[in-house]
C-alpha cells in the first residue's frame, strides 16, 4: 500500500474518513488552509516534538514558477524540480491534457498497446473494482478452482478466475451504507465487518503444519489521516494539536492477525492469533484493545513465505515519529517474528535506520529533507528478500523513503545487521525509496529501486527506477535507470504526462504471486501508462519491450477517481497472465513472447509454495 492518494474534492474525503476522529463535535465543516507558522512559533503553539519533527526550520517547497516546467519543443516533458504535497488537484500546463482532451476534463480516453501484448479479458465497472485508487491481491486454489482476492481494507472482492475469460465475483464485502456506517468509518460495525475490523494487506502461504493456507494480515493506522481542530478539518499535522491527539487515541489493533483459510470466502477464515506490534504491550499475543496502542501497526504485505521467519514494516512506539509527511505520524522500521507456530508468533528483533526515532536529532538533521514537511520518511513495506532465509537467503533490502536504501544481513534473524546504506537523489514531492524488485538479484546481482508519484499532471520530479548493482552487498551502487516509457508514434500525446492523472512507476507486483518470476523481465504498473514490460536481460541495455495503457477512466469512473488510472499489477507466473488493476475494473493481459504461452484455464498445479 501504499499511501493512498487523496481524492480531489478533498473536503468530501476529509468528511468521510474523518468521522471517527471528529465524533461528537457537530458544527459546520469549514475548509482550512495548511498552517503557515514557521520555526519557533510552530514549536510554541503546534504539536510537540513527540508528535511531529520540529528540528529544522519549516522549509516547505515554494510555489513553482509555471514557466519552469512543461512540454518541450522536442515533445518531451520537463518536470518541476521540487514541489509540495498537492496530489488532489489537477495542474494544467500548455499542450497538456486539458487542451488535448477538453471534452473529458483533461483525461485521455484512448488505449495504447504494443503488438506483443494481448488483452484476454476486461471486467469493467464498480462490480469488479473495490477501490479506484489502490488495492492488494492474493491467489488461492480450492477444489480445482483458482480464486483472486482484491481488497483495500473494508472494500473487497473475491473472484473465481479459473476461466480467465469468464471471471465471476463470488463475494463482495463493504462497510458502506450498512448499520449506520458512513463511507470508511471503521469504528462502527456493519454486516460484513466488526468495529475496527477490515481486510489488511496480506500474505497467504501454504502451511504443512496446518495442511492449509495461512493468511497473515496487516493491521495499520490509516495513512493520509485527516487531522481535526474541533469541528474544522486541518490538512496538516503541523497545524492540528487536537487532531494528532485524536489520531493517537484510536483503539484499533496495531499489529497483525493470523488466519487459517478453510475456503475462499470470509466466512471460511479461522482466526489463529491477534498480535500487537506495540512494544509497550505486556503480552503482544493478548493486546489490550480497550486502550490506544502505540505506533503504526504492520504496514503493507508482510514478508513471509510460509517458513519460520516473517518481516514487517512497523513503528513499534509513538517515539518513532521522525516523519515529514504532513498527514502521517510515524517513521517505520522493521521487525522480524518467529512463525514456527503461526498461532503463536514470537518477536525476535527490531531494526531501524538512525534518525527514525525521536532523540536521534543529529542523524535526522543531516538529511536534506529535514523540515520540508513533504517527504515520506521510513519504510512503507517490509524487507525485500531475494531468497527466504530457510532456502539459504542471507540479505534483505530495506526501502525507506527519504532515508534511502539499506542492505541487511539476515544470517542471524534475532540480530539484524546493516551491511551497507545507499542514499538516493532527492525526488520531492512524491514517494521516494518505496519498492525494491529483487527478482533478478540471484541471477545478475541487480536490484531495481523506485518510488512512485502522488501528484497529477506530473507536478513533481519524475520517479526513476534505479538499477542498483548489489553484487557486492557491502558496496551497492547506482549504475543506471530503466528507460522512461513513451507513447507510440503518431498519437496526440508525445509524453504520458499529457494523458491526465499520475505518471510513473508504482510497483512490479508482489512476491506472493504463484510461480517463479521470469528471468530478464520486469512488469510495472505505471499509472496512466498502464502496464510497462521491461526487458532487463542485458542490464547494460534495459528497454521497454511491451506495454498496455488503457483509457484513463471508464464510463463508471467518478471524475474525482481519475487521478490513478491504473494502480496495480499482479502476475500469475504459473499461468503466464498479468492482471492490471484500474479505476475501471481489471484487465487480463498475456504476452507469449515476453511472459510465455498463457494458460486461460485451471492451473495444472495448485498454488502451494512461495513465489521464490
């Protein structure tokens, strides 16, 4: 996950997802600009150091000169060099989407596809889209049928995808419009969810011990939290003492749950453990859910391949707060848990990059992002493992936003040790070090590090996918960048920035996919550039080998949901199918020359092992 993007119509969203924080206040809803107090004034009248980092002078990026970026004479796009967080608005520029596509509000309705990529099926509309901005996916096989889970907390779908050309929705879960629930208010119960319950980012692996699938599900504090001052929404934690306190007082579980899956539907989940990542809990396996827990909880998909060791991204206390991002409170590091018995996980070690925790002032001040009120600092995903420890793996790759990337020695899981650290060029705003594709590491020594965009219309620096030579883990180095995708010749747009919405890499799928990743091939979701297939078989000459960029919206896509045209790719490596998740349903893609010959029917072997 990802920081979900704030929708345009930001006031509407603040009203929807802020209900729990504003309960009992009543009164009219009034918009409020981001607080402009600086330096010592903010220290005196704003939140305390424990809540937000106030070590450096407020140095938010200034307003961008509109003449300093935009389309160039050669048809390329020059990005702004530095922008403030402002992802919920369009940013028109000459020869941009609002001029090229005025009838659709600046969003491109066309499709662009290379000849070597085929669309096997498209399932449009809200029936197939749990959330138009973000979702996670998993695969399970039961009784000869293959099922895909797609979900984003309270909104979820279960599909039977056995026949790729005839996908069926077998379960749809929601919290809206039931039992008084409004929007995403998770503090109340509905017919599908208990209060404070939802479907967190999950890994699902086969357990020999239980002779079945085990699902580990993250429970984390919401990212993009609205902070309220009485009855008024404030857009920044730096201006919202009351809102910060209310967010910290939330009593949801911060940690993870472990289930045995006895079938593909929610009613088939069997709860095995409820675990807190809050280091102040007396017993993490019996957390006190009547009081507020500290820290962030477990972020995104836990890194567990069904063996003994599991890695989480987490902030285990409120002191892990050196976070510039204006609507999030925590800077996250990593935990490793012993999963010998999935019903009784045991914490082995916790690790963080220096500067993450309150009191590590010198390390934080030394980062050029200190005070910019914009950068995401700390991890958003667990360690990336090329090979599980149980199969001989030794290294984990830590992507930590503005803190860069570290390589961690896992040879003693009870004592994580940093082998090396790599700073990356600043790319603000937008998310910086977020995803590490490690699928090629064992064969080439290369890993691929990227962030992803948050703003529409390319109103931020471009998010490169860095090629990192980690052949010597003690001395990783950036040796190149994957090529920037471009539209085909002869169409109205010469750069994807002209299509509307965001443009840039999101992630290259998940390690939880069935089958083994293809050597020399990376498939990234690229927002308005759809799915981009990169040939990295020759690391010195990477190239875009195929692509499929669907329309940036569908007939059922609300205008406020067009900023994330596509938001995920999930590859069935065993059946050679790439699923593309969009704001208008899902696409099933194939490419015999790149992925291999697709199997559009039942898998020959059920998914029972890890993807690595």
